[in-house]
C-alpha cells in the first residue's frame, strides 16, 4: 500500500499540493494518508482535497495521527475512510485570508472568505449529516474535538485506541500553537491572488465584476513596516 504523509504547514512550507498530486499519480492501488497538520494555504488544501477525491485506482484511508485543523480538517474528509487516534485533535473554523487594501478589496475578500467557508462547510455537512446551519455555527465558534469526540461528532469513521494520558486541554494547546505557526507562515510569506481564489467558488462570487483586484497582496514583515512608515510620514 502506498503511504503519503501530510505533516506540517500546507502550502509552500512543509507540504505542497503538487507533491501530493504527484504521489497519487504514481500510486497503483490502495493509499494510506497520515495527517498531522494545523492547516495552511486554503488553495493548496483545496487542490489536495480534489486530488484525493479524484483518485480512482483504489481505496484511500486517512488517519489523523496528531491533529487535523483548519484546511487539514477539510482534506481529511476527501478520503473513503477517515480514522483518528484517541489522543488527536480535530478543529474547524471559518476561512481566513491575509489581505489588506481599500474598501473594495476588503469587500471582495469578505465575499471570497464566505464562499470558501461555505465550500468547506459542504464537506463537513456531507460527512456528519449535520445541517449547514449547525456546521456554520460550529465554524463560527472555532470548534475543537478531541479523541472520541471526533467520532461522536461524525467527522471520522473510526477511533484507534492508545495508551496515551494526554488531556484535551493539552492537545488543544498544542493545536493552538500549530495554528499560530501556520498563521505566521501565511502572513509573512503567502501571496494571495484574489481572482485566482475566486475561481474556486460558485459563479456568483467569481462574476462580481464591479470589483476589480489588480494587485497581488504580499504581507511580508518588510512591506508592513514600509506601509507603517509611509502612514507616519504622510500623517494619515
């Protein structure tokens, strides 16, 4: 059986979608995917999800071996079967994109975040049979599940027993640290092309032509510092 490891920040840091796609292309039968990730790039995550969904050479089983948070929680649900160890964490929340700009750019970003969050919600609804409203409320609340709670909520099909004495509070703290690292990596390094992201969404979002985004946003520390200096100099 082929095995793929998704461990770390998803995107141009630890796991790139093209690498997962390449491994799936080379696979010849059933595939085991192990996930330990606090999330990362939404676009990369959606690409990985779609590649797993499209795999037709065998059964794909995802096992959560540490955590599956943010976009990693979405990726997990693309598999035919989803398992988790009883000392792992699963977290869902609304999509966040590192963008700043004028009122038009920010409204466009808000629309895209709504659309992407709805896209993720559809997968959660399909897996758990919860209503869309129930899932959206859980995403609004940034919901954490630990061990057997993941199974009870319907996000996995099986819980694997261990002899771990890790508590939910400890596991949640580790997940929050991982999320912080993911967010820092994205804020400092990811370049977001809103028009490219919009193409992932239903046409009503993509075709909002009254808003024009020409500029790719780069939120590096240097750019933020330059922006602050500019504001101070101009007295804005």
